C-alpha cells in the first residue's frame, strides 16, 4: 500500500479514536495504518485493532508492519477463543527466525485458499510451526466449517496427532451426512497421504456417503418420472438456454450428494432446489436445453420431464 505524506502523532491518534469510521468502505482504517507515524500510543493502537477485527480479518493486516506489535498482543489475548488468533500465536511461539517475516507468513495463511498438496508440503517443510498452529486453531474451531484454512494443513501433515484433532470433524460429517461430508470428500480427502489412519477415515466417509445415497429422495423422484431401474449412481446435468444460446440455468442432479438437486443462474441464485421450484425460476426467455446423463440412466424419461419445465410460448 503506497505511503502518503506523513501525519503527526496527534493527528494519527485522533483518527484511531474515530471508531465510527473503522469499517467505512475503502478500508479507511487500513489506509490510516499504512501512513502511521512512530510513537502512537500502543494502548490506543491495540483498541483500534480490536475494533477493526470485530468485522475485519487478521489477513487484512498482513502487510501493515505498523501494527505488528498490536497484532501479536491481539493473538496472545485471544488464542484460546479465536481460531485465527490461536494459529498465529502458537505459530509465533513455536517457530524460529525473525518475528516480522514469520508473522507475515502466518497472517497470509489465515485466509482460505483452494488447497494444493504440493504447495502445503513445501510450506510445512519451510515453516513446520504452522502444523502446531493449525492444531491449536482446529481444536477450538467450528467442526462443520468448510472454510477453515487449517484443515488442509493438518490433512497434508497426516500425522496421528493432526488426524486426532480432525476426528470430531469427520465424526460430525459422518453423523450429519450433510454438505460437509461432500466437501470433506471432495476437498480434503485428496490431500491425504497413503497411511492406515487416512485410509480408515476415507473408508468411514465413503460408507456414510453410500448409506446416505441409499435413502436419498432422488429415488422417489426418479420413480415419479417413470425410471424403473436407475443405476446405483445417478448423475445428469441440464443446461437451459435462451434463444441466443446463453445459459439461463444449469441444473445438476447427483445421487451421491446431500443436495442431490442443485441449480445455478448467474447473478441470481446458486444452491439446492426442489423439482417443483425449477419452472418458476427458469425465466421466460428459456427456449431449449442440453441434457447430459450418466451411463445406464433412462434418458428418455428424463428428457420428457425436462420438456415439461420449459415456458409455454406466448
């Protein structure tokens, strides 16, 4: 962030006291911090950081060296009740090297990014303290969250201690059999190494998904369509299109998922949908569709149903 003309300590402290503006659009607080002079009252800076973090994130502060000491004090205060704080505090305490660079790296990892096993293995090798930090964060985190940046770190680490920390999350997914089960199988399982413990977890999740699929509402839906002998796994996609070919809705059906019927329409909605809701959300400009089905599925029965969803020409 570019540094502007320096301001006085008094002016900076006056800005930090203006709590009402801490969350204004345009990251007003972050701009103030980027131009902060030396000598600002630490207690005032701590209070401003605390107020900002009521809605802002530690990741926002990763490139603002002026608040490093305030951030360290924040994570030490909250390491037992806030997962991100726990990750940073424990990582700082167990790591080695210059604190400023280690703090930068830890704050960078507090935001969710699509995980890659090779990247995380390199990070763990360079900063092994992130494993201890991730364990501390997961131990107090929400076991149903699908945005925890620490779960992938522990999955790649794959040690007994790391997998033990994650066990409540896997057990909850097995018991609830909701979308978190699908997320774990899609995002986390590919990060595992080939160990006995990892194989046991994968088998547990696969068994739960299989049992859920057996009682999925999709089978009654297919029976209503006249599909007599559906395959064990049913998948099909309908891409509805307007006259110019533009997709008006993408409908995805997958018997293996908790949300077995899912619809998306750009800039409008993206989520589970019931068969009875489709026609109303399809839009009057839909004129056709492209149907893709998995092997062994009665395509004609699906096709007949899809045609009934199209708007009647006026």
